[in-house]
C-alpha cells in the first residue's frame, strides 16, 4: 500500500518535472458561479417579498401593505 502510493507520487513528480510552462489557474468559472448565485439570491429575495403577506388587524379594520413598484436598477445589468 505504502509502496504503491510512493510509486504513484514519484511518477507524478517525474511527469511534472518535464513541464516547461507554468500551470494556469482558471478562475473565471468560479467568478461566473458567483454571478449566478447573486442573481439567484436577488430572485429569492424578490420572491419572499411577494409571498409574505403583511396584514394588520385593528379595531378599525384589516390593513394590507401595498406592494410598491420596484424602481431599483437591475444588479446584473451593466452601468
């Protein structure tokens, strides 16, 4: 078990010792995932605001909060 692991490790180092260019770390898929998660979070917040009924029962009657028009800029849209 240990010898097999050592052989695999030695082979890995031997293969990577011949590489003549630096390895590239691609982070763009991760940043795109952040954008998707941000859009999903904004959608979830808007959904929760729509489904939450804000109702007050008083002696004078029942009052509901009016849903105001959303005038905010779309966070996913460029300036």
